[in-house]
């Protein structure tokens, strides 16, 4: 059952299992929003130049990925209570970004 459409285009649905007396709220990200996120990351990837920080003292930080907020929230739900441990959270996010599944949102080369 449809619940609401969020300002960024995501949709929330209610799933009810009466036999097990359980319910869940499901989140659907529209394809157009997914495509927009992929294209933004692709633009950043095209702007990345290997070795561009060598000798350039004004550019100390290079973006590694454009991670949408809803994806960060989903990853935090997956790791449970470890999300309050900064090192464990960073390790989990780094592993996710290094996986082939999320290579579309990476903006730089190499591994994290």
C-alpha cells in the first residue's frame, strides 16, 4: 500500500503480513532519481585526473564518491548498533564503496 512520496522523489510503501502479524515500510527509489545520481557521479569521474594533486598545494581533498543520503541511511540500518562506532562505520562504508555493486557512485580512481 502506497504511503507517501518524499520531496526527493522516493516513495514509501507499507507491506503487511497478517499471518505473521508483522509490517514493514519499504522504500522505492525511482529510476529517474537513480539515473540522475549515476550521471552526477559520472561527471565527477570525468573531472578526476590521476596525479592531479602532485605539486598542487591548494587541492588537499579529492572527492571519492557522491553518496545519496538515503543510501547512507540504508547502510547505517544494515550495520545496526555499529553505526555509532566511527571506525566500524567508516570501515563498512569503505568496503561498500570498494565493491563493484556501487562503482557507479565512485568519483575517483583506485580504492579507498
